[in-house]
């Protein structure tokens, strides 16, 4: 079973990595692919270059077995839609291997507004990373998508390649990429907000 974790990673930080590791272990994933965003659709474009974000992400996960960087969205010369990324992965991995799309609670609450949400669920399971004791969303469109899809146990995700929604409790660290960028701009330390290899690269760049 493979996990897919997309984001701007501008820059990657310990909040990304801790939640990813929680899911990797809880779901016993074979691998977890970090997919840095190329061209944004519904958000501001990344402020940091693709090359820098990619270098920082590679440094961050280098020593974690099972964590990989997938560059397909950075190589795409058009806006990045999740459904396109999953279609591309399915072309490579086949139709039978369980595929899990990781997303945060805020992203999930807007999932019904994404391009082809039903098709996304045909291509992958959704794993919603959240604190324990979450409340269900109140959007009727999203509740309709959830109907008969919620997996009560992570083992259910292995019984089929796609289509389930799993609310997975994770450790949430109150860290944001925007706060890290602000600290860097102000000459303040970002130690213990990012992994040491990322901190070392920032030091080399004179940040």
C-alpha cells in the first residue's frame, strides 16, 4: 500500500514529517511519496523556487526508510490537479494496488470543491490526518461523498485499491511554513521547527 502526500513544502518542516510518519506507521505503508506542488490552482504560488523546495525536502527525508520524493508535479508544465497526479500514478502502479491520498482536515473540508472528487475516490483512498475526537464536517456535498465510505479500521484500506475515507489520528505540531519564512526574514532561529538537514541547508544559503 502506497501513500501520497502533496503540498507546497515551502519549506518542509517537522509538522509535515511527524504527521507523515504517524500515518506511515499506523497504516503500515510500503512507501510514502512526498509530491511537491508545481503550479498551484486554488492557492498562492509557492514563494520559494521548485529547486530549493525539492532540495530541502530530499534532505529532510533522506534517512527515513520508505519515504520518497516524487517530482511529477514539478515536471508538469500546467497547473497541478490532484486527479491528474493520481491518474499518472495509477498508470505506473496498476489498478489493483491500494493507494492512499493523505490530506489535512482543512483540505478535506473543501474536498467536494476539488476537480472531480468522485474520480479521485475511484483512484485512491483518502486518509484525513486529524487530531483524535474530530467533528464531522457540516457541508451536505461532503457528507454525501462520505456516505458508506468511512473506514473504521485502517486494515479496511487493504481490502480494495481505492474509495474509502479514513480519519487517522496523528500528532499535530503547531508549525507553519509561513511562520518559518517570517522567522528567516527576521533573522530568527528556526531550530527544532525543521529537521537538522534542512537547518543545515538554510545555514549554507546564509538564511
